[in-house]
């Protein structure tokens, strides 16, 4: 009965548009899409899997938090240093990139509560039996990733052990430099190196207990002086607290074989 259907369809359309309008006016910036910058390859936190999908624990956390808090976002895999630069130049609203929460960084950025605990390790080519301690790095060249805590740790040891540091924008290129023998070792976050080794990246960890490597926790970061992005941080915080409570954060860490300390 067409005479019946038309008004019904109209009523439906009206109801839909009304509810959309109501939805918008209730949540203010429901249409806003936050830009979240991340690293390109920092497995298992963010990386491209064998099927070509960009996946990882950071991405799962962000997706779960956004779902929990009902916000939209667009992911920008830029590299670690570039992600932080994007945040600083207001090209990104937040960063999730296995980013260590440090006192120095807290001067510029506001961080969420931590979601993972990490530390720095030194790795050499799997076949290298000559490097057993930091002292064995003397007068050699090591590799580090620009702007990272690993680079800062290397810089803190360089004067004592007299090694030169080569800087790289991403982890795979840094590992390659060690495998080709151009650099004798590299400085990397423990879970990322452990994952890489489990995937046969051709490296192995050197344990020298003489210098304690700095530990740090990963958090989500926004610019301190951006009032707009404090809103995003609050959403992230609330969502993360919910994921810790309801077991979702642990499930994500289990999925990627990562420790869960919260
Ligand atoms: N956790 C390290 C840092 O924040 C490295 C992060 C990364 O390389 N994505 O400096």
C-alpha cells in the first residue's frame, strides 16, 4: 500500500535525522576525528603483519579505548621522532608509540597512566661473540633510534666507553646496520627486541649487569599547552582505566605475548 508507505518512510527519515541532531547536540564534538600519531615499525606495539595489515598492541589499546569512550580517530604512522614532531607542531592530537613516560618529557607533554613497563637492552648480531659487555663497545660504532630513550641511554654511556653513535629513524634500519656490521650493537626497548629475536631478526641481547639500563613505562601523550587535547587525554585515561578493570588490557597484552603489570 504505497499511500501508507510514503508517510511511514518520511516519519522514519524524520526520526533518524532528529536522533542524529540530538546525538550531535548532546556530545558536542561527536563529529571530531582525533589524529593520533604512531611509529611505523615497533613490533609488537605497531607493525605491518604478514597480510599487510597495520596491527599491534598500541593499536588494539587505542581502538578499545575509542570504542569504550565513543570517539573517532585517524591513525598516522609516521615513525617515532616524526610522531613526536607532529604532536609538537599540532599536526597530531596525541601519540601512542610505545612512548616512555619520563620526567623530561613531562615538562612538555601530559601522559596517561602507564599501560606497559619496559627497559633498554643492547643487542648485537646473533653470530657476534666478541661483545659481552659495554667495555667491548669501546672505540666502536653503535646504532640508536633518533629521539628515543635508547638513544639517550647510549649517549649517557658513550663518554665512558668511547663509542660513536649512528642514528636511525626506525628500528628495522637500525637492526640492518648491526647485521651488516657497520654498527657493532644497537640500543632498543626490551619487549621490541625480544619480539624481534623471536621472529628471527638475526640479533641477540647482550647482558652486562654493570650499568643498569633505565626502566620506563609507556603512556599515551598529548601536548601540555593544548587545552583541546586535554579532552582527548581525559577520554583516553577513562577508557584505559576501564580496560584495566574489565580485563581487556590484559587480553591485549596476552595476544601479543607481552607482560601485564597492572
Ligand atoms: N620507548 C622508547 C621511547 O619512548 C622508544 C619508542 C619507539 O621507538 N617507538 O623513547
